[in-house]
C-alpha cells in the first residue's frame, strides 16, 4: 500500500502493459471543509502582501522626491 503525499487523497495506479514504465499514476483528491479556510487564508495573505508592497513603493517614491529636491537645491 502506498501512502499518498497529500492527506485525504487516493493514489490510483493503472497498469498499461507488462513494464512498469507504461503504468499510469493518478491522484484523486476529495474536497473538504478546509477549502474555505485555505481560500480565506490565501486572500488575507495576498491583501497583506499587497499592502506591504504599496507601503514600501510609496516610501521609495517619497525618498526619490526628497533626493530630487536636494539635488536641485545643490544645482542652484
């Protein structure tokens, strides 16, 4: 008996000939109650990462503006 890599799945081996290289391995997964939790976690993670990217992008733009104003003051 083979243990599936993903929990709550079935691993099906279909022989298509006499050599093992012609066999087909399929994994069948059952949807569970955890799909909603995984979806919510993914959405929250994407929102957090998006907010971090937005924050650091704006911070970098502000630093660039400050550097440009300092540069123009040096040219005067």
